[in-house]
């Protein structure tokens, strides 16, 4: 059990937004627009080109465990830099995007 709930805005990016059916998004920044409206700034690599895009979340992420927040319908947001995600493709995307950004 958690001793305290942590607002997702207090956590450090990057994040992994995990959806059912193994769909995921790499979140590089989260903004709160309204009480139950968050804007996620995401990045993907398509055809060796990095693309930034946004994704809306229309609910408050609920802190359920260390570095993990739940949304409805089996959707989770977690801190990407957790050791359990070392081999996740999002971690490789994050590293490649950072290297590309600093070139």
C-alpha cells in the first residue's frame, strides 16, 4: 500500500503510456490543461524519422504504485526509467530520440 499518492506532474519524464493489446506511446512531457484534461507530448519513430505529437487524457491519472498511474480501461502510465523497463522498445526509442535531439 502506498503511504502517499503522487501527482503525475511531480514525476519526471519520460513516461510509457501502455494501452491494451501491446500498444504504447512514449511521453516526453505531460501538461495539465484543466482539472481532468492532460496533454501528453509524445514522440515516435516512423520510417527513421522522429515525429512529435500530442495525446489527450481526459481523466486524472490515479497513482497506484511506485512510478505507476492508472487510467480507465486497463491503461497505465509508468516512469520509463524504471529498471523493469530496461528492454522495452520505448526505452530504445527514448535513447535514440535523445541522441538525435543532441546532434
